[in-house]
C-alpha cells in the first residue's frame, strides 16, 4: 500500500510499512519541508519528535516545515547547534527545537531538558540518539538516497505516535 502527497514541485511519497513505520521519499528540500508541514497538522501538543541523520540530511529543513505548519514563520528556525535550544512561539503550539550535535547529555543535562521534552508544545530533538533515554516519541531517520533525494523513515515509539503515523498515511 502506498500513499503519496504532491504539492507544487515538492513531491514526497509515503510507503506504508507494518509495525508503526513509514518511509517517505523526499525529492527536494521543499519536499522535506512539506512533510514537516503535513506532520504539524496532526500534532496536538506534548509530542516528542526525534530526528536522526547525517549533517545536511534535512533535519532543520523538516523543523522549518513543522514550524510553518504550526503557524510560526519558518525563517525564524535556525539550527540551535550553538545555543542548544531554540523556542518558537506565536503559532498554534509552541515549538521547542533542541540540537544535541555538540553535546552528549549527562544525567544532569537530561534533567534540565525535561521541561522541554515533557512540554505541552511540540519538542523536536536533532541528533536524538545522543539523548540516551527512551521517552515515547516519533523517530525520523533522514538518509541520503541521492543528491536531492532523502528517505525519511518515521517510526512510532508509543501508541500516541502510532495514531500520528496512521493520520499521516490516511492523507
């Protein structure tokens, strides 16, 4: 079973795979952003989205789309590599954007991040594998397939996230 979404020149096809996993093929930066905006339509607050992928794979681009879908100006979104956390407000929900590229959090760091990870807004963590704890979350692995193509493998870790993937697949 395959679902697809096309918006202008952005194309992202979604392969439905059993066990709470979806693979999305994005053929452009715009396609990755559009997927983030689609995802934003289904978040209700309290979600934790973990992004994993190499430098340049499109993690921050996906966050820009999520921000846009929440009604936050996407140009506000910058990679928080040097600031660790960027908070964006003014949309339907607050967006907390964490980047762990330069940090492997200690137990004390993880305690300090809990306010964001357990917030009523949406929390997105780049380099999620470095967090070292396993909260219920939606994990999105971004992988280079070609110069402009990425495979985004979304995997649900918790019933709330199974429902989120189902909603995305029903489009």
